[in-house]
C-alpha cells in the first residue's frame, strides 16, 4: 500500500479489552465535581468506584446538568458541532435541560491518536452519562461524519437523557480529516466503527449495573448520517445487545450502492450546472440519485460534503486510485489526473470491491428499526434509505423496519433558517421516533407503516413532528 497505515484495534482486540483486569483502571474525580449539587445526589456518591471494563482511562464527574445546556458551560462537551450553518440543529430548536447525574469520560486501548479532546491525543474515547433518575434504559450512539464522541449530544444525548435513559457514545476509534491513515488494510477504519460501538455497548451495560445496582432493561442504538451505518450494522450483526434502533439518514455501504457510486457524478457535473445552468448537467446529478427540488442546496453540498466525503471514503477503500497522493485533489476539474470527479468504481480492481464487501450492510436486521429520511437530503439520498428498506424486505424482515420520509428534510439542519420555505428540520421527527420505538419494543404496539411525513403549516417545524398522521 502507498502509505503506512497504523494498526487499529479491531473486533478481536476490542473483545479482549473487555476482559482486561479491572484493577488496572484509574478513576479521576475532578476537583469541584459535585459543585452545584450540594454534596451530590446518591447516584454520585460512589462514582469514584465505578469501573468501565476494558477502559485504560476514566474520569468521573458529578454534574448538575448532563444536557448540553449544562455541559457546554461546564466544559463537559464540545459545542463546535452544534454551532454555525454546519451545525446539527437549527437555530430556535428547544432542547431539554436540567438532568443531573454522573458523566464518565475515558478511552479504550488504541494505537491511533487523532482525537485530541482533553489533551489525551488518544482514540477510542467515549462518554457515558447516567442520570440521577434512571428509567432503566440505555441509548448507544456514535458521531456523524468525522467528528468525535460529543457530536451527537445536541441531537441524541439531550433527547434521551430527558426521557430518563443513560447515554453512551464512542468516537468510533478514529476521527478527523486524515482518519483514512488508520489501520493496515482498506476498510479497517470502517470496520473499527462497528467494533467500537460493540465494545462500548458491552462496557456501558456493565457500568450501569454497577451504578444503579441493576442491569438495563432496554438498550437502543441510534445514529445520524455516518453514525447510522454502524447503528444498522449493530442490529444486523449484534442484535442480542439491543432491543431496537433509530437511524436518521444513515450512510449506505453496499457493493451495488454507496457514496462512491453517486458522488463522482455530482462532482463531475455540478461545476457546469453552477456556471451555466446546464439542464443536461442538472439531469445527470438527478439521475445519480440527488433528489429533485434540492438544487438550491447544491452549492453547499458540493463544498461541505460531496468533495471531502468522496475523497476521504475513496482513500479509505481505494487508496491506490491516486498514486502517492493522499485523499485526492480537492475540487479537481474532470479530466485532470486522478480526479475524483472521474472515479468509476465499476472499473476498479476486484480488491476494491472486496474491501467494500467486507464492510457492507446486508439488511438482515435482528431487532426493530425505525428510519428517518429527509426528502431533500443531498448527502444521504432518499434513494439510499429506500434501497436499504428493500434490502431488509428482501431478507424477509420487512416487518421489522419502518421508513419515514420527511418532506423538506435535508442533511444540514442549521441551514433551515436560510430557506425556511424549501427546507424543514428533521430533528423533531428523529426525536418523535423514540416513543414509537418504546411502544413497539416494550408493548408490542406497532408503529405507523412507512410513509411520507408531510408539512403541517400550523405546527412549529423546529420542535414538532407528527409521525403518526399518514397522508
């Protein structure tokens, strides 16, 4: 291979790490950890004795508020994924707050050092939050894109903490714009995402049993965008760990359909469309799967997603395409050497397709799955989610999943304010899926069949979504 890939800890190593001697673990309780709780609630008093099996480092903190309202102020999250027009929620979204409890930060053994959070310079970092008033459940997540362990706080952690769940998230074992240098073989980085979610799920269940003196009754896995991929894969390969899951615009990886089969066409044709308005270029992008009506968002999609994600993903799965160059040539013109716009997966060697097959989804889910998908999503297209739903059905498991397509939903929530007539936030629908999943998995109450979630002009689009009304 053209570059030296650092060996990462994959599934076998992750499983072995679970059995590491617990006596080697050090728990650090920062000074003033119980400030604001006047001595700390009972759920905090024994936090220094908690052990996350397999973790090399652990810090326990008693917080007055585990939601982002509190953790942004106290420094127990990273708010950068929440802000600006690239943020994960739209301005005006109301998040719940006021959930006291214990936060555990730490990391599992790993050899890569992309994650600089806390100054640790160590990957496989995680966060576990345990509310004082626990409902007996756990929600496990990971970050979208190339972000780190706190990235889903504003979209998942706040939501589930307010419902009484404990929350756990991993950084997936690698992060940042050069994550493709991790591992030894193509696909190692993506394979590690799956093993890290497994590792954290097992460890989080055990530490919850220590803290609450009983095992969690319910465990869900959830994820947005790239994080939707390991969530699906967990339900396919480790269903015994979960009771169900929720995926919002989950990235699809199969040999037949994946981002490498869609994005090159968009990259090749968008510059022409942007400069000339060419109907042929526009139609080529639509034919590739980018949804009609999303054209006003294409400029941002091209800059923020299509080009960087194509380069990162292609470098991870097909590093030989551009010779000694790492992650290609940003915004290259079609026809230039090794340009991503001219990438043709079907013409690449068999070993590239083998690398994709190794990490592909199968649709063979073993527990109930709710899927949320925006109709104007230009990153993970509606066709991707429909394709996965068809995969599940082809496995004879169609009754185990639902797909709700949100009219006007895009992949970039914070840009709603720039075009509120065209777009609609999808986060409220993602949140509304949790009670549906609860009733499905706990009471056997079937959720509504798959359908289009149409706009309700009388409702607050930032905070309200009704998944039960069908057109």
